């Protein structure tokens, strides 16, 4: 039989993947929900967050935790900038062929190519490790262990999700955001400045991406491709969970995280990919609108 | 008598150009104008034309943008490669098998994604292609994984002639499909899917059929060009940049046209090959910029030039598009102003 140690390891692995994926999926859903834009470049923002921490740590000795705090306003502003310069123009455009969603997909795809290759130029494709002393230490619990970085990652992710939930349900801004999600015109009629909502939402999404990036960089080696890998899972999660459905995304993220962890433990990596693919196929065929269709925003 | 194929009046020009083009391609290697290197460039360009056209066959006419078409390319390339290496199968049968397997992969994929709306469809195809890449990478024992698969050499002459053959078949099929009932059904889906369904168009069957066809040709192209590169890795066979290139070719030339992808391929292919070999990162950045450029400046492609009355009007129309966010051409704006 499997011992409690390995079981705990599987659980921790699943929680870790699940929480990072949930954060990524939430960032994607925020933008889709509010603006109906798909931001494939979200993964690259994650990657930049991770490399930002790496750069801060290796060049200036800034500890990842402090680095994360420093990066938050930076990425918020970056998000605002991207929204203002690129996304806004996309939204105002009246496309003859195709629609705005598709064009956002294509444009952000282009952005991915640009950002990923710039990162490859700067940092090369060799994996980079962020090895900061308190974080790489290990906490021993009965029969198992967890590294402080993993613990930090899971706790930060959960903390961010709770924060986001509170923001969306308990603040005026959150109400305005939800109003925009439900019906943009009506929100405007009620005096909500949707332009401001868009800007801030993108900023929040970028910040979430950078936080996820920090979490990734402290728990595994990173390469310029890591963002793309995570955004792919993020997309899988939001499509299966239902585009724009927040709680659904979080649930699907953790479920997939656990499934991935279990199948990795039991059968190895190739099987894990195939299993996830199969599950995705079945889920999409049965629920093209997304599983858990009763979920609220 | 209702005809199965309804050509448009401009088709005769296209056919003429096509015949001249094929003749030129056939004569080229024997004309003494080229060497092995330039023939290889032409070969790769032909492969790109096929890739762009088969992508356009489904995506340009149906309006469903596929971000993961490289999946079929990789399936075709790996299948034929493995058959040649492991089973010693001959080149042509292996290529055909590659195409068939790609189509076989396309079929269930289409069936599963058929009910997805445009955005989800695009994303899921991207996810699928990435997953295929991962699976190919981790199943090292079969596919050689990241260390790659070495393909047996095939004579340039055989490659070149087969590529011309595939080009003719692909363009011919594209022409026949787009001018047939299926093609019109597809375009009806692009214009308004629920309206199409309500007038009796079998959207499911149409989408699945054309998607499988598109995957088939993409797989054949992959199977044909891989031996020229003699080496296959998951990153090459399932590279996301190849999907991007297919999209760029079709969009640059003009979605939903027959010649669009051809023009797109002629522009993209040499750039892609030469640049990627020397500076792979720069080529990636360039294509990314190109995609962004296409979205903002010319989402309908370069062939739009023929709709405007002059090139300056086309350029000012594009400028208008960026400034004012309106995709109307000058002529349309004028008509709107006049109140026609």
C-alpha cells in the first residue's frame, strides 16, 4: 500500500499545481469576463514575473518575497499600459471580418511570440533556478516534508484568491466590475466608468500573473517557455470550467491539479498528459458551455 | 440542371495563373537556373503554400480560427518519419499514411470541438497541439523525444515532384470545395451560423468534413517536407510558430480567398526559413510583430488592394482603420456619406 508520506506528497503537488493554475485561470477569466478579450500573453506576464524575481535575486540579492511585493505595482502599471495602448484600440475597432474576441486572440498570440523570443534572447533557454535560503528550506511534518517555497506559494495563491473574492463582492469597485461583466451598456448607463474598470482590471490581471510567476519561479526551474505552458493549462481550465466563470475555474483548476498529481505518481508523465487530454475531450463534448454551468460569477 | 461546382467568372484568370505557375515549377529544376539550394527554397515555399491553403480551407471560409493546426503537421511528419525509420516503408506510402493518420486525428477532434464557439475552439486547438508536443516529447522510446528522430534521405527530385503533385491536389481540392455546396455552406456558417442552421445547412457535417480535409492536407505537407529537413523533434514538428506562420500566411494574403495563402506563403516562407536558421529568436519576434500588425492594420489581408481602386486608397484606408477604428474602405465611406 502507499504510505502516508507519498500520499502527502501527491496532495501537496496537487495543491501546488492547482493553486498556481487557479491563479492563472482567474487572471484570464477576469479579462475575459470584463472585456471579452482573451489574453494569451498572460502566460508571458507570468514568465516575466518569474524572471523579474530571478533578475532581482541574482543581480541585487533581493529576496523573492520582497521582490514579489516590489513587482506588484510594477506589473499593475504594466497591465494598465498594455490595456491603454493595445487592448483599448482593439475594443474600439469595428472589424469587418472576424470579431473582437478572435482578433484579441490573434494579437495576443503575436505578443506571445514577441515576448517569449525577447526573453529567450535575454536569458537563453537554459533553466534558471531561484534559490533563496529561507525558501528552499524544508519543513518536516510527520512522515513527509514540504519546502517553504511550496508552502508560501500555496498560501499566497489562496490569499490572493480570497482577496480577489473580497474585492469583487465587498467593494464598490468590485460591484462595478461585476456590473460590467454582466452588461457593459447597462453599467455605463448607471454611471460606471467602464474605461476605468477595464484599465484597473487589466492591471489586476497582470499583477496576478506576476504573483503566479513568482510562485512558479520559487518552486521549479524556469525557462522562457514556462509562461506558455501555464497559460495553456489556464485556457484548458477556463474553457472546461466555462469562460468567465470564476468559481468554476478555481474548482476545475484544483481538480485537474489533483488528477495530474495522482496520475504523475501512479503512471508517469506521458500518461498524465493523455489523461488530461481525454478528460478535457469528454468534458467539452458533454458540456460545451463549461462544466458546472450553475456557477455564479 | 443544377451544377455541382459553380465557378466564379474570375476563376479563369486564376486557373491560367495556376497552370503557368505549375509549368514554371515543373520546368525550374531542369532549366539550369537553380541549384540544390534554391530548389530547396522553392520546395519549402510550396510546402508553405499547401500549409497556408489547407489552414485557410477551414479557417478562412468557416470563420473558426484554429491555433493548433501544427498538430496535424506534426502527426503527419512523425507518422511518416516513424514508418520510414521503423518499418522501412517507402517514401510515398509513408507520406500517404501520415496524411491519413492526421485526418484520423482530426476526426475525433472535430467531433469533440464541434459544439464549441469560436474563441473556445481556437484555444482548445492550441491546447491540443501543445499536448501532442508534450506527449511526443515524453514518449521518448517511440519517438526519440527531444533528441529527435533522424529521417532517411529522400532524393530531392522525388521530394520536389511529389510536392508539386500535392500542391495540385490541394489547390484543386480547395477550388472544388469552395465552389461547391459544401464551400457555400461553410461560408454561410462564417456569416451567421445559426441562420445557416435554420435554413437547413448541416453545420456539423460541413464543419467536420472540411476540418478533416484541412487536417489531411496539413498532415501530408508535414510528411512531405520532414525528410527534406532530415531531422524531426517535437519542437520542430509541433512548433507553435508554425501555427502562427499558417495563420499569418492566410491572413496576410486574405482569408477566404484561394490565392491569398499563396501570396502569403511566398512572402512568409523565405523569411521564415532564412531568418529562423540564422536568428531563430528574431524571426519569432518578427512574426509576432507581423501578427499584431495584421490585426491592427490589415485583418483582411493584402488582396484587399484589388477591391480598392488604387493603392493609395488602400493605404489611406488602412491609415483610416488605425486612426478611427473603422474598417470601411474609402469607397465605402464615400458611399456612406452620400447616403447610398
